[in-house]
């Protein structure tokens, strides 16, 4: 059985642990690998390697750090097919979606390539008589990233490219459900010229995580996952004096107005609700339809589209499937439990994804796309983040009721509206309590040069990921005020005829 080990100080580091996690192919239900569940001292070794590498990496000129990112970008592009297939095999998402995940991660790498400009400070001359001030954006030190199973490439790349480019060192703790991507990213970074110890990977569970949250050498922690864990990560890291950004759960709504382009909206909603089997923190899980006529037309259109969807393995010969399996048998059963609860609580089950079988993959973790109508806010399927291919339609009489419904929910990651009316769209963008808003865009994930983050219980910490917030998170500002005494100026100087370089 192949074992996924750690990557510490520039090389694969075999673990002495006696605990292992099973890694499955979700399309077949077969175990393909095992991953080490590291001991605390192995996580400490990763931190120690990052701590030792920090002084030299901090002093490396930003342009040289950017050149490593440029080379890493080229290697990601050259290895795209291999990376995408590994994502599909361990996570289950269809191949094109895996390529899309890599593309969004690559965009953050491209953003980090511009770090010499992004890390510039500010300067003011003559703040006093003969006194100047300037600021320096300095790296923090050892930073840690704790990432989820649903985006094994993209979410880590929300974090470490900016952390590394700004001069920090990094320890990545990937999900134990699909850990192989983390090691491959580490090997590509080494090939790109990153010095040993600057980027490390430690696999494991809570034992490894707690080291990253409490070790005094770790200066900052980034996390993406469920809200209860995000709250634990944030409170623990903060109690130990660390900077922390912890992104939690979501229940993303969209409003469908009567004037919307129904054909366009319906197609967008199907993709946003069922892409990656709904295992996205930005998945669209609730449609708030304004008026019964709007809802009736939407449900009819969605039903027709859903019944045509192809469900199966992520990599196939021939036409690609629309949706793959979910990550595990346990998660499949949890999703089915939510569907059961929706039926029991009185929601109208329009399309039932329970018991979905895929020929030749009888043991795969498949749940078919599921559609509920007449969902109400007191139902469990409305309140909880299901993290699966379950879409709920809630009927309301008017726009204001729809807006108030969204704003009352505890989560505020993303939200969208489908309408042709500019005033309604503008009002919604201003008044909705969500961190990311789409107007006729169902999954409003910002590009890498903007920042990603929600509101309310979808995030803990004041700074979002990537974009300018990402640069601010991984640096701290130092302001220098200077006054120079009068001095005797040299009358002669040596001549230099070569262009200055970084040296």
C-alpha cells in the first residue's frame, strides 16, 4: 500500500507514527493509499525547518522570490494534466472541474509574481524639519495553512504563494482525505528553486493541527473548513498570540426576480448548485424565488435540466460526466440523512438523488442531484450547510422578504441575484449581508487580485484571503522616521560604468 508521508526541509520525511488514514477513490470506494497521521514531534520538526529557513528567505530580494513563483507557475502549467487527474482520483470531481480548480489557484500564483510592487511601503518626505518617514512591509516568519478536502490544490494556493512571495516560510497541513496534492506541490516548488525548509508539508489530524496552533514559532495560521472548526482554530490560535484568518461554512442564496432571464438563470443555478457535487463553500444551495409564477417556471426548468445530468466517475473515456461522487461513504450517508429530513419536515422532493447507482461503480460514493421545492426557513435543509448536491427552492412574495430572509441566516459567505433591473441589483449589492455578491453571476468568487471572504459566521478574523488582504495578512508594517545630521560631503567619487543589479 502506497503511503503518503510528510515533506520536511526539502525532502520526503517518513513518519514513525503507528496511525494512518485511509485514502479512497470516491468513484470506486476502493482504498488507493494511506496517509500518515503525524506525531506532534513530526509537526514540530516541520515548524523547526521553516523557522531555520526564515532568516535567509526573509533577506532574499523580492524579485528573486518572485522568480521562484514564475518558475512554479510554469511547472504547474506543464504538469496540469497529472495534477488534475490526481485531484479527480482522490477527490472525485470531474476532470474539467479539477482543471478549473488548478486554474484558480494558478491565478493567485500569478498575483504573487508581482510581489515587488505589492510589498512596497509608503514614504513621506519632510514630515518635520529635516525629518522623513517611510514604512516597510516585513514578513511575519513561520506561517501555517490548514486546508479542506474539497479544493486540495486551489485553497492551499490561496495561501502559500503570497506567504512565500512576501518572505515568510510555510507549513501546509492538507486534508487527510486527499493529501497527495500537497506533496506534489512541495516537489514542484523545490524544482522551481525554492530553498529547503521554506515550504513544508505535514500530514495528520488534530494532533498535528494543535502543534501549529500553539507552537510559539508559528506566527500566523490560515484555515478553510466548517464553522465549528474555524471557530476553534481562530480562538486557539488567537489565544496563543497568532494572527489568524479562519474561513468557515456557508449557505449561499440567490434571489430570482420575476424579470430575470429564466433560461440563463436556470442553467447558471444548475452549475452552481451541483458542480463538484455541491462540495464547495461557494456552492449555491438556496434559490429564493419571488412569486409563485417565477418559482413554478424555475422548478420546471431545473427539473428538466437535472434529469439530463450525467453522474459518474470524474475521469472517463468519452463524454465527460456532469457530476462525480462525494468524498466519502460517511459524507454520502450524511447528505442522504439531510434529504430524509427534508421529506420528513414537509419539503416537496421534486428530484430525488438518493440511491443513485452508476454502472460499473457499485461501491462509489454517489448521490444524485436533488431538488426540493416549498422549503421553509425552519427546516434543517435550509438552516444547515449540507455540502452536497441538494438545492432548495424557497418561495417568497416580494424582493424585500427575500432580502430579509438572506440577511437573517447565520452564514454570509456569498449571495447572488438574477434580475434585469439595475436599481434592484444595486440595492441588493449594498444591502445584502454577505461578503461576496453576484449580479447574474451565481458563484461570485473574486479573481486573485481581489480578496475572498464572507461575513457573519462564515469567517473569523479581520483579513480575507489573497488580493490586497492576503498581502496585508502575511506582512506587518514598520514605520521608520529619520533625521540625518549635517555631514561633510566627499568631493571625489569613484566612477562606475556598470548597471546596478540586485547583487
